[in-house]
């Protein structure tokens, strides 16, 4: 994906004949004028022999070029709900270069009136026009939509999926020639599973020949309405294995291990989210936690902030942060419908600059990224103060959907969402792992077995390093202290999260939570007056009225150890055999052809999710979805390049890229 100016150009809503949306850019309608529903069913469902092929399938993946108005997705979802096995899952992966803004998509759906219930569910989760991958789930996880916002030529090479049926949509080849290219056909072949089918409304000869050149057996079929013919095809062999990485074999992922119970060690934000995601997919989860409740350690603060960090060059941390932030909001809203909703409020987050130079930098970042205002915008001092409810030191970025969350309540909500599949083992500490049979034995501090599981997820912060064979993972603790004050006076009027050098969260249970320190190599267990004093200074720098009348002696607080990494990104993925990895890639610094290297060897069934640092609320939901998708072999919810940036083996790769004499 291009990284210099990522802003998406949304589709413009232009009603045409009969109210059907028309694209001025491509000079074409989004659907047939006479009967859009019948066209979608004839071309894409019948053209792929659906729903007949769904019988007996536990999972089925549809890939689409051109999400448009979402009609094909709604048609597929409706057919899946009626005909697919009750325990099966539909993955629908769709590319869109020019997505509609939510308000315009809502107008189209209201005009058409198709599938009103499903339309409302889609619109409730539909993301802002932010580039990247966006994963939406419906019907309790039975239907999963992954939207890829960007040019097909950029985003499809970043997709890891195994597609069973293609809906080759988009505007006609004569009107949109930039999409119908040999590069697109190569990606369709790469992503196709054995026997994958394809259907498209066009019968253009160059499209048929291009697909045939990539191994699709093509045929003409009767078209819909005024279109005499359409194309359908099948790819007998399919592309390479979903997790192969010929361009970077050291970042290849293992093949899915299959069914069976999964042990998750740790019940904080990382562990509770992984447990929820695995249980939602039908896994029985054995959750082991050394404390007597979820979210009792670094995830136990009174409240925390949900917002993304952004950089001017739209670098990998920014892209992951943006996708993670939006994914976390969707996850919270879905948990709201459960029996144990988390405590949170989406009242907006304001990020203020540290001074004039930083103010200019923040303005330049927004100009460079060209992100939509419903994701992030700039407010001047007066506007920001009105949103916050108190006078602020300056204006700044405004994330209108930014939120505060009570982390422990979120951990509890995750566990209650699928309580029947999550067995809790509290006040049990895992001190060692041992390979036993086809799985892992978890031992306590006395060497006694706690349980046995085929797969294990280490979600226990820096302790994950201790349990990984060889202890090679680069994780370090950083102490963070938050301060708590009575919410009286101006503090009671704070309406939005305000952050900059520090942060302040609107009152929760009549308590203002603010902070926070970030102290490396500091094992101090409880709050200190020094950190309270520093937190007060940060608070006064954001909004002087919030700090008025407060003394260090008035404050309560809490300190915890966050797990961090050198590059400040989480570690999410399978655990490689480090000794074998170093032997296989010892000469990586020489720059040899990647084809000369094997794929890595792994500790079977061992995975890790850690290093969430101070951004656990934004990282954890998407990181957990990514790990669960890797375990089950689902389409991945992030671009391959970003998955590589989270791969635990990246630290080994970086060391091996250095000359041996420079390795330490």
C-alpha cells in the first residue's frame, strides 16, 4: 500500500435512473437498473454454484472485487443464513478503492429497502473511509466481513486467505481498465483454494484470456437482463498454501493445528481477548491466571484510553493503530449486547500538543494523512475546550469516537461472552512448559501438572519470555503509575478524554484518573509521591483547572508493570524454534535470494501475544483476532506486511541481518 498519502477518495453519491447510485468517476451504475437483487443472485451466487457448495462445509470464503453498495454481501449473507450449516462460518473478503461514506451508504440502503435488518447491522459496524483492512462480524461470528479499503493492485498482494469463490465485480472493463489487469488475475490465482470458482458479469475476451493464463478453466454462461453472456470459471489446482511467504520465508506461518482445547496463560487484556476469540470459533479454552480475577495486574487500572497514535508517513505502527482502534470500538459495541457489558464511554479523545513546534507537527500529520473527519479532525482551543467541558491549554487532534474503558470490566465481559467454553483456573501460576505427546504439559511452581493442552497461548506479559523455550523473546517491563483524585469542581465537568504529555479521563465513579508515568527498570511495587507529583504537573499542563487545589497527599493511585518491546509493537504469532531458526538463517546478513531458505521450524502449537505496553486497549482486540485467525487458518485481518511487523521472530531476523561480528 502506498505510504506517502494514504487518504481514501470516497465514492460520491449520485442518484441515477430509478434512484440507483451512479458513479460519475466510471460513468456506470453500481447494479442493474431493472432488478439488482436478481442480478446478484444470478451472476454471483448461481455463477459460483451457490448455495449448493455450502453443504457440509464448516468454513467457506468468498472474495470480491468491488464492495460498492454492499449488495452482493447482503445477498450472500441472506443465502448463507438460510442454507448453510448452523455451525459453519462464512468469510466474505471484499476490496473497495472508493468506499461510500457511512451516511451515503445508509441513504442508498434506505432507498432500496433490501434486507433492512442486515443493512442496519452492516451500517452499525461500517468503518470510516480509512485505508487498510477492517474486520466486521455478524450473527454471533457466523458471518465475517473483511473490507479492504484501497486499490486492488495494492491490497490484494497483502491478503493472506484461501478463497473458495470469487465475485469478480466492479465497473465494466471498458470503464475501469486499471482494475482488470494481469496483476489482478495473478492475485486471484494465488489466493484461490483448490477447486475455487469465479463468476463475473462481463464476457470480455481479454478478461477470459487473462484468467485462463492464470490457470482458470473459463466458460461463457447466459448473462442477466440485457447482458447476453457472462463468465464463470474454476481453478482446479489453486494457489500456494495460505501461510507460505516465498518473498520472506522466515515469516511464514505454520499450518493450522486443527481442533482441540487451547490453554491460555494470563487473564488480562491479551489473554481474555484471545480466550473470547477462540471460544467464539468453537474452541474449548482452559484459562490459567495466577490472580483470583481477570484483569488484576497491568490491566487493572481504574480507567484507560482508547485512541490511535498516528505518524506523518503512515508507517506500520500508525496503520496497525488505526485498524486496531476501529476494531476495538466494534468489539466493545458487540460486547454491549452481551449479558455482562464492559464499562466504557465513547465521548471523544483530544490530543493536545506539547508546544508550538509540536502543534505544527500535529497539523502537518493531519494534512499529510488526509483521513476523514469522522475518524480524526483538528479543533482549535475554543472548540476543544467546549468538547472537553473545561478550559484547555490548546486545541489539537479530536477523535470523535475515542473512548475511555475500564479494563478489568472489559476482561470480565470477554470471559462472559462465551462462558460455556472458557474454563477458568484462577490462583494457578504456570512455572514451566513441557512437550508431552501431541501437546503441552503446564506445570505449577512445585513441578505438578496444572493441565495438558494441544495448543498453548502465552498471554502473560513479560512472563511469556520465561516460558518460551530458550527465553529469547525481547520483552521488557515498564512501570506505569496512575493517580486518582476526587472528581469535584472543574474535575467533575470533564466530558472527554484529554491527553498530551499526560492524560485525564472523565470521572468514573466520581474519581478522576490521570497520569501516567513510564519508568523503565523500575520494580517499585506501589505508588510513589514522586510519580504523583509528576502526574499532577502533567495534568496542569493539559488543563490548569483540573489540577487546582490538589496536593500529592490528596491522591490515591496504582502502579503496574507493562510488557513492552524495543520497537513498541506487540508480539503476536507462533513461537519458532530459536536454535533451529538461527542455524537456518545464520547468513541472512549476506542478502541471498529468499528462495534459498527453508520455512521456519516451530514449537508445535505454541503461540504468544504480549508487548501491548500502554496501548493494550487499542492493540488487544485486533491482536487477539489475528492470533485466532492464524490458529484456525482463517483469512488474516491485517495486511501481510503488518503481520510481519508483529511476528515474534522479527527480533531474531533483525539480529541475524547484522554481520556476526556485530551481534550481541
